[in-house]
C-alpha cells in the first residue's frame, strides 16, 4: 500500500484537485519547501511569485507558476490558496 495525499489548488476563479499525490514542492516567503504525505500541520505564506510542482503516484508531474497566497498542510491533504496559478 503506497501513501499519498490530496492536493487542492484554489484561485479566485478556479479550483484544481489532485488525488494520489506523492510530493509537492512550493516556494514560500521563508524559502522552498517539500511536502510528503503524513507531513505535520503547517500554515505558511507563499512567496510573491513562485513555482508549485505536484508529483502524483504514476510519476506525472504538474508545474504551476503561482502568485502570493497561503499553503495549509495536514497529514493527508494540502490546500493552496493563491491569487493566480498558470499550468506551465
């Protein structure tokens, strides 16, 4: 049994959900962080401009250019609220 998490990316105009995520990497105001399933609770401010990388179990990786906002991490899920996100 592999371990995964759910990721939700929310902007004022859209919402994207990913299941079976094995890792994400995102730039926060304090620097770049990586999040794996079962991560401790975390609430952080995103950098003004940055990149979000989402890797799912089948090996696919999705990369977004995102704006400022916040990331909320729980052991089985991640929610990213940002002013904009563009799939690269």
